[in-house]
C-alpha cells in the first residue's frame, strides 16, 4: 500500500490513545497548508483509511501536529499548567511515492517517541 498512516499509543496508560486530535500539514518552505484534521479511534488509529493515498500521496515535506495536551487533560492524568507537552509537531519527508509511510507516536505526559514504521 502506498499511503501515509499514523497511530498513537498512550504508554503511560498502556493502551491506544482514543480521541487525540491530529492535523496533517503540507509544508511549502516554512508555510504550512492544512490538509486534514482527524481524531484517533478506540484503537488509536484513524477511521476512514490513510491520511494520504492515491493522487494525494505526493513527494514533499509534511508535518503532523499531535494535540497531546488536550488528550492528556481529557484522559484524567494529573498535569502541570501549562502541560509539559501540548502540541507535538513531527516534520518528515516523503520521497518514495511507491512506499508506505507510517508515523506512529508513543506518548506519555512527559515524553514521546516516533519512528518510521511499516
């Protein structure tokens, strides 16, 4: 499958992060163009398929904005005000339009990690 997908796991609670807002941006230099806004489902994934696929899956620079602060507050975790993590930006490039790009987020109130998954 040639597409862009993501999912979010809440490592502090040991489960998928449900209800987390994600915005996908296409970068034009330092200017960001909003492509879509989605929310994670009970599995920490996006309903309706990939974030980008088919003709929309193009080479270029992109940014995923994970709205972690709102999700963590809603999950009932005790946080500082302002929270240590709020909106987590992950900028990445798509160079091979014949490949699948998966950008997961592993999240806790005080840290996160990501990688290019499969």
